C-alpha cells in the first residue's frame, strides 16, 4: 500500500539521533519508509 497523495508523515527521532549526521538520518528514514511501504530491503 502506498501513501495517498497529500499524506503527511510525522517522524519522531530518538535522543541518539542528535549525534547522527544528515546522511545517516536520511538513510535510516529511507530504510524505514521502504519497510513500511513493503519495498525491497535496502
């Protein structure tokens, strides 16, 4: 199932994310969305 056009997604970061860089956070978010939407594992 895909998100419908106009859907909003709220992301809450854990405290450990404060030490992560942008690229690491982006990879983690991409992987989480892939799992959520049933895509192939990255």
